[in-house]
């Protein structure tokens, strides 16, 4: 859920974040409570729609238990209650956990959707973990534009996140040499290397058990980091490998540093974790 599309509102911020903001962008106010069962089923639907509409409206969440005076002032009598504000006034509302289709229909009466390109829609699907839908859209994009290498690279990235390394690698293999230098292509190559590293290696539970007995077990640290990478526990993997660089540079002929470089390639240069990790690695190598 993007924080840019959802905000928490209190009585003190209601005028600014809802009434004034609604003159610029429609604001959908969700009155909820933690004990409210229907609120728990409705909340994820509203968050999904806020992401899908990509800023065409703002989702404002109000905790009814914490903001009882505001709830009373708005005349809210049951939860969940959802009110759409435009130009400083309520424009529509509903009570209870409506199906997604009905909420979408209400929004479309009042909200002008921000147009997204097919590539942007596919990227949003990947971010939401809907890999099959994203891959199908990438296939349509590349069918219409066979030289859209950005779409091929994004499709390979989606396949990698889905766990279909073989298909991701097949896409990268067919790319021109220039595109193979892209961080997304390198991520596929790095992913293959991680899988090959685990062939014949101790499983994760064994690595963790060995480290519990001996925190200086270099082999267990190394392979635990690989398992963490495959589980997308990136921060933990980077920390584990940096610790191994610090404690045992000789292990696997500087293997921890080399594995860190592969991990950085997989994530891409723009990832903030890569920038921070490279800085920490450089500091270690200067010691």
C-alpha cells in the first residue's frame, strides 16, 4: 500500500487533510475500528483501490475509537462507514463492507482516473504480487511491440520474483547484448547463481542450528545468507555477508564479498539497500 495514496486522519488534521484537500483531489474517508469485523474485510479492498487508482483519490482512515468526537460530529452511527468528500463537502457514502465492484462503481461516478500506460499497470501488478496477471500483460505489450526491451526485462524480473527462473533466463538469453547489461538482466543471472550455490548445501534449519552453537561458523553463515536471499530477506542477507567479510575474508577465497556483489547486481544500482550495502562494504575493505 503506497503511503502517498493513504493517510491517517485525526480531529486535528481533518480540516486540512480531508476538507481542504478535497478541493484538489477527492478524499475517501474510511471510519473503522480494530474490533469491527466488516472493517477488517473492507480495509484491504479500499487500500487496493487506492493503489489501483494511483492518486486519483486519497484514502483517509479514521480510527473511530480514537476519534469519537469527530465520529459524533460526522453523524456516523455504524461501522464501517465510508464517505467521499469533494470540494469540501460529502459527495457520496456507504455503510458496511460492500463488494469491490460496487465500491469501484461509486468511485467512478466521482473520480477521474489517472491514465496509466500498460507498462505502468503491469509494474503495479508486480508490486502487488500478482505475477501471472503482470506477465500476461507484458506478453501483450511485447506482442504489439517486439522491440520493447524494457517490457522484456520487466517480464523477466516478474518471472524471477514468481520463482520461474528458467523462463526468466530464457528471456534474458534472447536479448541483445546491450540489454543484457541492464541490472534487471543481471538479477536473473544472479538468481541462477544463488540456486546453483544451494545444490548440495546445508538447508536453512541446519545453518541456523550450527550458528546457534558456533556464531563463527563461516560455512553456515555463507549458506544462511544464500537461503535468506532466496527468501527475499535482503537486509538479513546483506548483514550476514558483511559480518562474514569482517570475520573471515579467506572463506571461499573472499566468497562473502563476491556473493554480496552478485546480490547487489540482482537488486539493481537504484535500490537504496545496494547503496547502503556498497558503502558498508567499502568501509570494511579499507580496514
